[in-house]
């Protein structure tokens, strides 16, 4: 691997429950392409099992506790900025809202926000944040129902900026 190869930064909140499999599924999208995938986990301790299960070219554990990622998340923003400077990342795939927030504030990359649940944009502050970064942000729902929920919360967004990509 060379520094000139294109990379995708995949940023996940954690690897509990279905999220390790989600990370693996998204990393698998780039097999056979020129892109390499670096998966970063915001929470969770380093684990060789998770490294293998991520199916990524590189896996980084930030090892924050849930308590550490409340509020402004300044340390996480600084850490993702440092990681983004290490490779030629083309874009970021951020699973859930906290990684999306950190990726948008910590990098200048285009961000694809993947949403796995309803109500992520019911809060006014999240709608304002998404609207502020709308030029660098595209959103995916894991079902048409989640996608429609996001579209209802962000009615001024073009429909093609909020799409569905099902989990396998």
C-alpha cells in the first residue's frame, strides 16, 4: 500500500450488535476496486476478532467510553483530523450521528451518513447541523422507512441526497 492509493474512511460509533457486520458489509463494497478501507471505531476496546470481522485494510480503535463522547467531542475531532491526514482519503462513510458529526467537524472530506434508526433528525440542532454541512453531506437510510423519516425531517433537501442502501 502506498500513500498515493485512494482510501475510504469508514467511521463507526462502535462494533456492538449489528454494527461490526455493517462495517464489514460496507468495506466489502470496495473489494476489487482501487480503494482501500480504513475503519475507525469511536468506542470499544481493541480486539483482534473485530479487526478480522471488519474486513478492512486497516482498523483503528479510538477506545473512547460512551461518557467520553458526550458533548462537543473535541478529543475525537482532533483524533479523526490526525487520522484523515495520514492517507489520501476520498470520502468518509459515517455510521450513526456522532461519527457523522465528528467527521464533518474534523475533516474536509465529503461524508456519507448512514442511519440505522428512526428519529435521527427530529432534534432541531441536528437538522441545523445537517443543513449547514449539506454541500459535503449525503445521507443513507438502511430501509425506505428510515430514508423517508430523514426526508420528512429535512424537507428542503433534494431526494437524491437522501437514499436507501439496505443492509445485506
